[in-house]
C-alpha cells in the first residue's frame, strides 16, 4: 500500500512540475512572439525562402555587386580597407591648432614620452602601445595611474588633483597631456545654465566642458616639470566632439607648445593615425568644423539651451492633465509630456562662426549698435583653422561664370619642405541691405559654400584646384515679404581661404577696411554685382522646379496661430546687436490652443473626405512579384495591382513591424530587410565569416574635418559593403539608422559625436557623400534625426521654436543635400516637436519640403516608438512610412486593425501609400539581390518559433502523460482499496 502511495506522490510531483514548466513555456512563447521582429533580427532567423523555377534560364540576380569576394580572403581585405580608411580619417581630419617653435613633429632623438590625463587610457585606445610600436618609450607608472581613474560621460571628468608623490618624479622628452570628454544619447553635457539636467561633479561651476581643477593642477605641474628641465615640450591632444573651453590652450600658466584636436576616434588603428602625426610620418591637414570658443558659456546659444520650463500659468490646468494622461494611454510613457518645456533658437542664423565673424565685421566697419566686442576674447580658434608642418601659398585666383555655376580656380603651392595635403575653403558674403533690415532678413559676414583638397604635394610643388559654387548659393530666405528665396541687390564676394576669420579679413580688405586684426588678401576675393532685387529667380526648387514658400510658421512663436496669441520673440539681428542679443532664456507662454496641439492624435474624420476617397482592395490574386518592379516608376498605376495582393493585416504589419528592419511579404515577393542603429557605420557579423565584423568609423566631425570628398564617400561605400556581406539569401542587411546631419548648435549636445559640425553646408556634404556611397552599394541610410533635434535633454516632445530663415539656412540644408547630392532614400524623424507638432505628423516638413522641394522618394522611419505622440494615425498621412516598433503594439498595429480606423478609407489609403513607399524603396536597393521573375518567395516559420512550439508540445505531452499516470494511480489505488474492504 505504501508503495502505491509513493507512486501517486511521484506522479503528482511530476505533473505539478511539468505543468509549471508548460505554463512558463507558453507564456515565454507568447512573449517571444510579441517580440518576433526583434528575435528574428538578433537570431538572424529566416522568415521566408526563395524557390527558383528549375525550368527557367539562369539570370544574374546580383544587381548590387560587392568589390570583395564572399570568402575569408575577401572579407579580411574588406576589414583591412575599412581600418585603413578609419586611420586615414584621423590623419587627414585631426587639426593642428598650435605649434609653437615647431614642437611637432617630435624630433629624432626625442624618444621618451609621458602621457598625462585620463583621456589617454580611457578614450585614446592603445595610445601607449601605439607609441611603443612607433619606437617611443612610455612612462608606464604614470600611464597606469591615470588608467586607474574613473571618468563618466557628461558628468565626471575624472582627473584628480596632482599627487606629487606619484607624479612628481616624471620626466622625459615629451609631456603628452590628454584632454577628453564623452557624451551620448539621452541627456546633454552638464553645464551651469538653467536648462541643464546634469551636474559635473568634479568641474568648476558644474561645467563638464570647463577645464577642471584637477586638469588645471595637472597642467600647472607639468609646466613646472618642464621649467625644471624634466621635459623639453608639452603637447596637448584633445579627444572629444564636445569641445572644451579653449582659453587654456594659450594660457601661460600651462606652457603648452603644441595642441592637436582629433574628435573621437576610439580604435587602435585610429590611434595609429594620431601617432603618425605626432611622429611626423604624416603631415596634418585637417581643419576645424566648429569654432573653438574661449568660453563656451559666452556663446549666445547658451541663453536658450536645454530644458527651459514653459509658462503654463495661463492654461486651464484640467486641460493640461487631460493632455498629459492622453500622452501615456498606450505606451504608458510620460516622456511625451516634455511639450511643457521649450527651447527657442533665438540666435537665429547667427550660429557658431556666423555670429562671431559677423559681429567682428560690424565692429571693423563701425556699424551702429554693435556694442563692445573683442574677437579674440571670444574665439580661441576659428572655424576652418588648421596648421601644417609645411607652409602654403595661393595664387592665380580666378572666378568664372559657367551657366548656373561660379567656377573658382586657384593654384596651391607647398612653399615649405615637408610633403602634405591642403584643403581650400570657399566662402561667400551676401550684401546686407535696407530691404533686409526692413523685412527681418539676416545676413552672415561669411558662409561656407565650397571646398576641395589637394593631392600629396612635395615641397615646392603646386596644384591647380577647382571649386564649383552653384549660383543658388547666393539666395537668402525672405520669410516676411516675398516668402521665398530671394537674390538681393548689391555686391557679393567669393573668397578662397582657410578659416572663416581669414575669409572675413580678405573681404574687409577688398572693401577697403584696414583696421582688421590681421591683413586680408584682396587677390583672393572676387566681387559679383547684382543690379536689382529679384524675388523670382530662386523661388523654385533647384532640384524639382516646384515653387518654394513658407512651410514652418508653426515653429515661429510670432507667427504660429496659437503661440502668437501669448508670445513675442525678439530674434538676434545684426542691425541691433546690443538690443537683440538675449540676456536671459526666452520663456514660452502656453495657452489652451497650444496645449490642444500636444494631444497624441489630432485626426478627426471628415465624412466628405471619406466619401471621395476610394477604399483600397486587398487579397487580390494578380500574380505579380516585386522583382518585376525594379524599373517601374513610383507613380505607375501598376503598383496598385501589386499592393492589392497583400491582405490588410499584411499591409498594416509591414508598416508597423519595422523593428530594426521590415518583414518578408510572400504575397508580393518581398524579402526581409534588416537595419542597424548607429551613426558611425554598420558592424554586423559577415555571413560567410561570422567572426569578422564590419568596421564603424570615427565621429562625424572628424570625418568632416578631412575636407576630403573621397574619404567622405568611401565611408558610405564600405558601409554598404558591410551590408552586402552581412546579408543572407532570405534576409538582406540594408538599412543604417544614421549617418546623422543634425547640427552642433552647442558644444554640450549629447550626440555631437554623431553629428558633423556647426555648419549646415559641410554637414550636408559630408553626410550626403556617405549616403551616396551607401546608395551605390544598394543600402539605405536613414539619416537622422529630422529635424531641429540638436539637444538630448528632454528630447521626447520638447517644443522647438525657430524662425523660417533660420530653419531653412542653418538646419535643413544638412538634410537637403543628403537627397539632392546623395540621392538618399531614407530619413528617421525626431522625438522633439516643431513648435507643438511632432515632425512625423508635419506634412510641410516631410511631404512638401522633402518630397516636393528636394525630390525625396524614399521612406521615413520613426525614432524608437516609445511615446504616444508618435502616433500612426496622423503620421501615415504626413509621410511617415515606417514605425520602429512591433506588430504587437496596441497603439500602432492595434489601432490600424480596429475600428474606426480599419474601415476609414482616408486612413487605409494612407496606410497603403506607406506600404507603396516601402516596396518602392526595396526595389531600389540590394533587397532585390537574389530575386527575379523566375523566383518565388515562400513564407517559413523562423527556427526559434518551431523550437518553442516543439518545446510547448513536448511539455504538454509530458504533462498530460504525467497527469494520466497520476489519475491511473489514483483510480488504481481506489480500486485496490475497495477490494481490500470487500475482503
């Protein structure tokens, strides 16, 4: 009897255990299926397979070909070439800021180097080993001391006050002082302004970009050691894209002999490039793409930077709470409530060098209301500055008109003895007229409009270089009168120069002003006269021919219908510097109408519009495949026949299920596509050799600072190669979330390492050429974040305000060139709001500007879909075509597949149009590699789903079996018990 009870207990225990396992497995399967696109991407799981008609003739379906073989030899060469390009970016991008007494390159015999500062071991990967490989001896004790210190992005600099017991005995030939900072996504660098969300724990005044007390102590003591004869020279390396205050570089307390800026290049092969510059193996040729300020906080931008609280005192508080609650109904994420904060680009077009050079020019010319301004008290090193180990001269400067272009030519001569390369920058000055002053149009003293770079020139050698400047670069935006681009009457000046300051002095000399801080070169200036104001010549897009007019009044507090009721912003104007420069942050006063715009869904069904909109058809068997559409134009009616083959659910899932890629759709023959999120390049494992990874590249500013178009494009080409080699037969690696042409509005922006410059032109060209390279390899660059996403603090929904001229001249060109130059087919829109409107639902931005003005034909994906205001109902009507989300999201796919939207022809038509965009984009990419009219796509279950199903079934069978045995033992026990009773 006891044995039977023991069996019953065993089966009860096993049944309980396996039942728990079964419940856990079923729940796990449900969760895994919820995140199906995520797991498919992470596990590289196929969701389809290609079947080829065996009776058809063979067809070459490698439409986008790799320049490398798909074997170990080819892929090792791809990695090697990418690493060499990274190193070259450092060698041609690093800018030599100072070189007193030709301290650099390091002289023969100067072999002992001591590296000071935490940036060496923390940020300049392998600096000690690369120096040693180059034949130098590195003080290991000092290296290890700083390597043991803790530095934290945005908040902790990590350099302790000098410890003479550890460091006082250091000596050698070269004291290499490293200064570094790091930031990143989510928040900005700590600063003492009202809008900062962080505080620097070991910095003076809580300013992460100021030289900390520990760094001051370090540099003062290194100077003391040099004075004592323990070092011959002090060389500073600045490794950051968040530039520190520059006043320390020429501070006599620190005795710095040479200084190099190198952006962020955190790989050993990048460090090798730095060491090549230090040793003289490479002659530096980079130029700054940001102004180095003496004091970052004196930049006018900083008055309106960060999370500035709005004034909601005049708003119905019940309405505020209602809108707040609506903004986390589905995602349960209150980040969208940052609409209560605002940032106003009150500086207008006077950003970076455009402010400092313009105010300097007005001082020189004696312009009224300029106020007290001493250029060198504000600027340590100007935009475009960069020294060389040799000297250079320009001659034979000429400008000719060639149709719609100015053609600038000049001879560049290496007048020294060290071989090197040299970049030439071309700047433009437009006239600042009475018409401009009357109509609120602003003009910078100079604007970058072109550049080129020589090849390697030996001492005494020359090269004739050419730069084309399109005439439309002369345009200025008139937001208040003509409401389009205009060509002002007056004198325009083109000049070839290095830095922006050199350019201004050239033009001032040409205009006859001699009281400049350095002599200008009139031989390097061309004057172009325009007789009369022309408001028509540039009123149509150079890319599409469509008319251009105001699109962004919603972002101007003085013009937006709601905001203008309670706000009046004074924009900075060179007509009155003293009266318009901000003295405090601009507070936006909210009203009920503004708060209403912050609701997540603004769509209201219009019966008349619904009645005139034809409901699309679904699930029609037309027998078409996507492979036949590679040459079909976007507006060809044949696309309708393909689109109606999908079911409604397939269509909704295609648009909403874009978690780092997009689904395979067997009904139309679309393969799965995968995307990766990085602004530096794609780094997935290669399919043939998974131990090899694609190489990502340096920070954007360092790539731009090369001023080398070949490097800029090659970065895109090799990124595209990485995608080709990371693809499989059933899943194509296509997209990159980045590169990123937002602007360095402030040195404190968390993502300056991803972005390129304070200047929209060099940003757009550098990014546009990378996009062009990717496109040529069949990849899609979703350039991000579109647009005015120039800070991280409270980026989710913060209201961003700027006037139309500022938007069009200082921010949008960076994105525009990725389409008009790069042929880009992708954008990612941003978290912030334009005024009170999320960019993803702003039709003027995404459809009128990108499509109608720029000629964009690609797709726009959301940033991470984590706030309700990124809603699909409004977004698909305004040009957003992909949601970085999963089909399980009830606020995305759930809304689209439920009433009232499921049967609203307006919403359904917009959804189909989004799918149209996605399929069209696929046909213009390497997603078509492997497909033809002879192939058929068959849906398959991902292996991990099969495995989970098998696990569930197995556990279910075992659980049932155990339960059956338990029941059997119970029944048998009762039966036996009854028999015993009868006896």
